[in-house]
C-alpha cells in the first residue's frame, strides 16, 4: 500500500505546486530563480515551470495508480504501463522546466 500512496501523494503535491507556479507565484522556487527572473518575466516563467511541474506530477500519480491496479488486479501489465508512463510524463516536464530556466534566467544553476 505504501508503494501506491507515496507516489500518488508526491505527484499530487507536484501538481498543486505546478498550479501555484502557473499563476505567476514563483515563491515555491529556489531563491536563485526568483532573483534572476525580471518582474515582467515572472508570469511566463511561472507558467512554463508550473506546467512542467504539473506534467511531471501527473506522471508520478499515474505510476501510483498503475501500482495500485497491479496489486489489486494481480496483473503485471500495469507495472509495465507504469514504467512506460513515468518517463513519458517526467522527461517532457523536466525539459519544459529546464527550457524555462534557461530562457528566463540564463541557466538552471
């Protein structure tokens, strides 16, 4: 059960953080990013980073759901589905966040 609950909770947390960032509120991001992004770019930066975070969160929730289904239905095909879904969501989400960081503050570090 822990193998199901933890990814779902982490994914939901990322989804909420993504939505918060998409409103232009970047207070959840590292101070480095908040300081280097101009006030006029804060909203588009927040939207891009937030969308990437939301997409990554959806992938993590999907993994939790597939683990739950695999356990309840005793069908390993759901484990395979989870293995496929995670990078399908996680990679584009991270790429979008990195693109936003490079575009609006010159780098990720």
